C-alpha cells in the first residue's frame, strides 16, 4: 500500500533497514524503484461489491465472503495470470540476487583485487579510518559496475517486459547514479565506523559493531523524508481541497504531528499508487504520490492514508528498528562465529589478514547475506504483521472498507492476489490481496447498518458489468 521511489532509499521499517546495512553498504545501485503497469495494461477497476441495499432487498445479511469474491471477479484471467507470473518470478530473484552477490565477492576475493585495493589504501595514508574509507569507495563503485548488468535486467528490462515501468533508460541510469552517490557517502561512513569498532574491540566487536549499524539505520530513517527522498522526486504541498482537508482532519484526529500533506511526482517513473507517513525525531512527513491522486477514488485515497497513519500511530518505525536491530545483532554474532572459520580455510589465498582487515569486507557481506537469506521468512513475517495491524487501524480510522478493497485491487497489478498459506508466509511482506479485501468486507459486514456505510452504498450501487467503476 506504500513504498515511494525515495522511501526505498531508506526503506522505512524492514526493507529500509536491510538496504541500509546489507545492500546500501555494499553499494547495490540506486534504491529499487516501485513500479506499476504501463498505460497499456488494464487498470484494476475500483468497484463496489454487492451493496447493503441489495442485501436488504433480499432480506439477507451482508455476506463478506460473497463481497470478497465479487471484488476478485473484477480481475480478468489475463490480468491475474500476468501479475501472478511477475510476482512469482520475484521468488527466483531472491535467489539470483544472492548468487549475484556471490559473484561480486568472488571477483574481489578470488582475484585478490580486494587485497590489492587494501594495499593501495595503506600506501596512500597511514590512518586506518581513511584506509577503510578509501577501500570502501573503491568497493562500492566497483561492485556497482559489476552488478549493473544484472540490476538493469531486474530493475529496467524486466519491468518493461511486464509493462510496469514508465522510465526510459536515461532516467533509470540517472536514479542509479543518484543512489550510488548516496551509497558512496553513507556506505563509506558506515563501513569505516564498523571497522573502527572491530579493530578497537576485537573480542566484542560484533555487539558494538551491530549497535553502530543500527545507529546508521536510524540516521537514514531520520534524514530520509527531508534529504534522501527529494533526491529522486520533487515534493510539493498537496493542493488545497476536500482530499487534503480530509487527510489532515484524519491526521489530527489520530495525533499525527503534521500540518501539511506533500505530493511527489512518482508518475515520471511509475504508475504505482503509494503514500507514506515517514520520519523520526521531528522529521515526520505525510506524503502521497501523484498517481494516487490521479488514479484513485477519494475513498481509496483516504483508506491508503489511514493505513499509513496507522503505521505511525502504532510506532511501527520504532518497532521495526527494534526487531531488525535484534536480527542485526544476531547477524553480527553469526559473523563473529563464521568469519574466522571461513578465513582459516581460504583466507590466505584471498590475502585476508583477519576480521579487522577491510580486504575481508566481501566475505563479511557474503556471510551476512547467507544469514539474511535464511531469515527471509522472518523478515517478511515481521513486516507482514505490522502491515496487517496498519490495515486494521486504517479501516477504523477512515471507515472506508470499499476504498481499502479498491486499493487492494490496484495492488493486483503487480502482486499475486491468492497465494497459498505457506507461499504467503514465505514470500509476502504484505498481506495478500485476498486477505486485505476479505478483512475490509468483514469490517463492512459489522458496520453495514451505520449511516456513513449505508450512504456510501446508496451512492455506489453494484455495477451492472465488470467494466463499471465507482467514483
């Protein structure tokens, strides 16, 4: 329901934190850009299920199951097959991304380029911090170049293959360059700080080093809304009108310390609708992209923003940092246990002197990637749980069950709607579309007699054909 282009720089909550530590630090190219189908792809209709009025006419209770099925029936078999294929392909990308990281590590370690870059940095300066920083700059830039062909396939060519990107190659490369610049700054500082801790505290470095990593995660989340996101998109105050007034009223009613709503120009990259309430320590900002304004119904906009408000009110950023912080500590403990064992077998051939030797950074990152890959279901479950909580909060805050179901249909453009239980547990970092629509309709069934819900149904009768829409 969220994730703007720029939000992915920090990847607020879970993905942002992993990017900031595992990917951002090793300079994978610019943050992955959320994308949506091109104009040629059939848009998901925002439609109402059988209404309360229709149910009353037959003297039966509003049926949440039938209403859910009615929403899902609005999707054509071709659209379902396309989004299923795209989303299921993402399962394999998790593996291929990991293998691509192994290739980069081998390129630096197996050819002893890593050791030679370290030796060069040592000749340039005698200060260990600067030596680490110089190595980091070379490693970040070099790994970006090595990964560029794969990144282009995954982030550009594959997106166009599925009709999900609006961006031309020039724009895409421009975003990669911006992401690289951010990675060179923040990634270099993070690596240098962690290695300074490793060298100073060789026995307990894993604990203190993980705290340094967590501190950088919090720093990125804090500066993201104000300094990182605007690098990729232009943020302007949303035009005055009923939509903005409704959002701010909902924010005030739920204790959000924000006095404005910002709109950003994601349409230059994508058609995906997104919004977020992001920031820490006084940098809180309510933002929505122009696609949400242009493609969504008013009730859908309110439902999406209520979901994002739910994340803020439920302290999901702080909880996410806590959860992921514990996982980072566990990952660093795993590194402490595994690094010397691997180095004892192959380290001499790679020219690695010890855990405090920056030439071992590629091995450091590979081992952390192994740990992160094994915990993928854990990461996804933590995020999916918070998303479900925000869904429930948003339904109660906005009282827009049909708007929320409409938003879930729009997500069907790039997400598989009806996965199996194990599939959802393993690969979904958000509840499935079916779950979200069903939750909305269950909520509606309990409020179907309320005046505002009845008024909505009266104004939005069930469409006579699959092509009908409600606005």
